[in-house]
């Protein structure tokens, strides 16, 4: 059993924790940087990226997560993806730069433009469908060398990985399908 941290500053972190627990692992709500020392991996949930960024700086998570990611895996969904990116538009501070992608925030529109739709994902060499929940979702507009696309919605890459980082523009925790969390744990934490 692995101990998976879920950043519990903002967003629906409890939904991520529920999925982790259902998969037979221990979810740890991370509210201070010191808690990172106790977990095998970290999930940064969605939320409002400007607020999340201010909370990172205020609580000294920016450098702590960079240090953590040198040795252990990190998954980011929606705003979590924005925080892990190399560049995102309209942010007060630069994001963490842990995956070489550029991101357009709220690319699909406002809250009322949020939607569900099937995405095509390729995990472990098998192409399959997954219900994507897109809430004020960002869009990956550039991927650097070494970044592997794992899922698409139409022509848009909506899930990608590089080294120990996995990112999704959508919210897999808002479905009853645990495959993406399981993939994160199986591939990045306990291969």
C-alpha cells in the first residue's frame, strides 16, 4: 500500500482522496510542506489557479513541490496542470515548470461553458475511452521534447506525461472510473 498525498489547499481534494482509498492506498491530505516528507506521490487537484498560486507562495509550497518532484511523482488535474506547467497565460507568478508544456487557462470558456465528453486515451499501449469532465478547463498549446501525449479530445491533447509528472486538463476524480489514478500509482509510484 502506498501513501499518496493530495494537496488540500483548495479544490475538490476529497474526491481524489476517495479514489485513492478505493484503490486500496492511503490518501494523505497535505496542508503544509512538511507533510510531503511522508508521502510516495502527490496529486495537485483543480481549483482556481490564481488563488492556488497565491496559496503556494503564502504556504511555501512552490519550492517544496519542486524539491519533492526531483525524487517522487506528481499528478496535476486542471489547475494542478497549470501549476506544473512551464508557462501559463495571465498568472501573477511563473508556474513550477515541472513539465515542458505551455497552457492557456480557461481555454474552453467560462463556468457555464463546462462540459462532459468522451476522450481517447492510450494507457499502457491500449487505446480506450474515458469520460472527461472539463470545468473551465485549460488547454495544452505547446509540448516540449520528452512530453508524451496520453489522451486527446478531438485534436487537443488533454493528458500528458514526462518523467515523473502526469497532467490532465480535465477532472478524472469526478467520474466513477479510477483508471487514471490507478495508472498514476501503477506507472509512477509502484511500477
